[in-house]
């Protein structure tokens, strides 16, 4: 892995764990036959290709987490005729 490409990619995505996961998933795609988004010189490894794509802002990430998970949670509805208390085990 080329350290200069790694340092350029870590400027774009400063979170190390996120950078590792993006590179891992992109290498998996490249192994499956997807085309690189940048020009690839001969002998360049797939992880360097993925890091080059990140460094050139061809790949980015976005959060999929909900901004407020409690606001999106569905309320608990009790059905009519069901007791609100639990029965004790015998």
C-alpha cells in the first residue's frame, strides 16, 4: 500500500475505521469485476486503486443513521380488551 496515497485519502476521510471499511468494500467490488474510477498504472494494487479513488474524491461516504432515532420510533399501541398488567407466573 502506497503511503502517499494513504495520506491523501485520510485527508478526505479522516476517520480511520470508516476509511478501512470503504477501501475493503471497494476492493471487493473491484475483485468482482467493476471498473476503476481512476486511471490505473500497471502493477498498482487494488487497495491503492481504492485509495486513489477516495483521494481524488471519486468515492465518498454518508451517514445512514437517523438524526433522531427516538422521534422515528413507532408508539406502542395497546389493543382494546387486553389487560395492561402481566400475569404472574405460577
